[in-house]
């Protein structure tokens, strides 16, 4: 109690209010963020039909609003702080494509980036008494789903198939955090996650296609953090 009173007197005398980032003990925090998710998806496929192999590749761009929440702890150091942070994230990023032959739709395909979660480490450096810039690095798991609907022009039969899985990848980025009050701060953050490639089969109208998918996600967010 005496230490708290002494600290309050010193802060009042200097005209400065102490912030959680300057506390001697660990500081726990939680927050919410919103932003934008832009994903680049590389697809490579090969199909065997009539004793022939057909191969192709394409790059798909999926983008949309993103939102999420975080929970973490900061350990103050003389130059800023180090931290450990868990996150949960979601987005409405989706890629859609159609193909037509002689006016008839032969393919309808979509790829979406859904719920994700991960754990990261943070190293922050003081810009001034109220703000820090930081680097972030960790591992992220995200659900991806591919849906495919293809039509055989000769018979008119439609083949529907899909694939969904949780892919993991390394995440890194940079950000800036500024104290708004003694208990609230604001963040601006950019991160990139490079997911591992995945191999799977999709049934198409002209046969089974062996596919390989690689994903790279860029996300920029703004958030409000509460310290306790």
C-alpha cells in the first residue's frame, strides 16, 4: 500500500499518469480487432482422362472483412515489453470462379478462409512514454474450404465435390500500440501467414483431379486493448 501511495504521489508531482506498459509486474490484456484479409491461393492440378494427363495451375485471390479477439500477457523490460498472445480470428474472404463453354457453365468453384486461431510472441520497443512499435511472430491454424461443381457437356451430368481442412503456417508482422487511457490502448497491425501446402483429390465431371493448394494470407487490423 505504501508503495502504491508513493507511486501516486510521484506521478502527480511529475504530471504523468503511469501506464500498464511501465508497470514492474506482468500485465494481462484482452481486446478486439477488425480489418481486412487478403489471401493469395495457388492451385496446381492434374487430371487423367482417356489415357491422357491434363495439368494446369492458377492463382486465386480471396479477400474480405476480418475480425477477431486476443488474450495475452506483457512482461515490461527497460526498452519496452515482451509478450505472449493467443488469438482467434475469422473473415469473410472468399474466391469464386466460373467457366463456360459455348454459353454453358461447366465449372463453379469457390475457396473460403474461415475460422483461425494461433499463438504468438511479441517484442515491443518504446517510441515515447505512451507508444510502442512491435514485431510479432507465431504459428496460426486456419480452416479453408474448397467447393466445386462441374458439368459434363455431353451428358449434362453435374458432379459436386469439396475439400476442407485446417492448415497451419508461420505468422509474422509488425504493429504499433498507443495508450489511450491508463487501462485502454489502440493498435494498428499487419501480419502475414504462410501456410503449408496441402494435397487432395477433387471429383470433376471429366475425372478425379489431384490438386495441391498453397495459401499466403495478409491481414491488416485496428483494435482496442483493455489492460487488467
